C-alpha cells in the first residue's frame, strides 16, 4: 500500500521512472518501497476520443488517507516523474481505503496476526 494504477502509458516507458518515483514516494509516506504496487491497466478508448487508440494518462492511487499535504505532494511527485517522460495532461485521482474495511489474509488491517 499504496497501489498505483496507470492508464494510457506503455510499460517500457513507465519502467524508466518507477524506481526513483517509488523511492521518493516511500520517503514522503514514511514507508519502504516494498509497500508500493505499480500496475498498468491496458485499455482502449471506445467513446469520446475516436482518434485515440489508448486513454489519456490517468493515475489512480489507492491508499489509506495521509492528509492533504501528503496527498498534494504525492500527486505532484507522480506528475513530475511522468513529465520527465514527455507526458502531458496527467491526471491523478485518489481512492481512499478505510482501515476497518481492509483485510490481509482474511484478517482486519492492523490485526497483529495479519
């Protein structure tokens, strides 16, 4: 945790910034890089932009809320790293998990046995 889901970018392109981005985000979130998952969702636009074969660059971050300062810095960090790849029009959205609704191996988050 956090999980980053990218849409509208190729894996080989994104790979160039994943490690430095994860290191910076881990420092920001005060956790290890092993807490992060980064995935790409392959999708094709079927409505709204027929001239495009893929979606615009969109990043969905699923995490436990860490406050607006951290959220703002997180979005800025992700955007800055993607801009280095020549990307533009980058959107970042957050999906917040509630700790009482998150389970690891069937046990509630925070349970010492989880």
